[in-house]
């Protein structure tokens, strides 16, 4: 009985450690900027869904030629490719916004 309890506890702790250490997945969202705030953006993707994402200060904005662009120049309606990290589509943090037409 002790052995069974110990084995169960060990499996539980290993499962918890695995869940805690799981890395974020990478997401790529293609669409147009639907809303823009200082710390959050929303993108209407080509699949029709709108995704709201955290937009931290360290996120990079680049032009089509991969040159850094000032994030203050972003405008609602611009076509973008957003690279983000998160556990799922409802909890994303942007690390790069690529402008498609500049």
C-alpha cells in the first residue's frame, strides 16, 4: 500500500514539474491590425477570427525588408504578420510584428 501511494505521489509530482517547465508554443498570425493600444494589439486574421495579444515594450516591429520600424507608426488596418508566444491562442504575447506592405 505504501509503495502504491509513493508511486502515485511520484507520478503526480513529475506531471506537475512537466507542466511547469513546458515551453511556450510559437504562433504566427497573418491579418490586419484591428485595434492598437500601448500594451495590447488585436489582429483580424485571414481565418476571420480576431486575436487579442499582449504587446510588451520589448516587441520588435519590422518592415517588409526586415528593418526595425518605430512602433508608434503602426496604424489600424495595416496588414501584418504577428509572431507570438503562448500556451494557446487565448494567451499570447507578441515578440515581433512584421509589416507586409511597407
